[in-house]
């Protein structure tokens, strides 16, 4: 796969992930704790797509790498919030499986990109 095609595919994938996270967050309970986690996971789950899009328009290699590291960090945080949601029993593992699997795969991808740039 050519670099530009890979970039477009990954941009689309992170956008789809962001939408999925927003939909998952909307299913959290409307209690103070649920609202806090909803805000946190929405921020961390939508950030990788926005930062990756900016990385592809970076002005320097250092800027690109910095944005990729942000993606990596935000995906790790999203994985944490998914584990919290599962741990408190707001959703079950079947409810978050697709998002958790995609988060894990995206985290591995961005970790690899960061190590190779």
C-alpha cells in the first residue's frame, strides 16, 4: 500500500473509531460518574483522528512524530476508560468488544509508526 493511500485509510479508520466511541459514550449512565467518564472517553477517543489528520499535514518530521505520539497516548487512555467502563459494569465485554479491539489495533499501529519515524 502506498504511503498516501495508507494515510487516507488510517484517517478514515480513526474517524470511524471516533464516531464509534461517541456512540458508546452516549450509552453510559446519566449519573455524575458516568458523565465524567463520558467526557473523558469522548475526548481521548476522538483525539487520535484529529491528531493523525494534523500529523499528515505536519510542517516537519518532529511535528509529525509529536502528533503520532499524541495519538498513541490518547489511544492508551481510551483503552483505560474502556476498562473502567467494563470494570464498573456499565457495559459488558460484548458491548465494548469492537471498540476495544479497534483501540488495541490502532494503538499497535501508532506505536509502530512512532518507532519507525
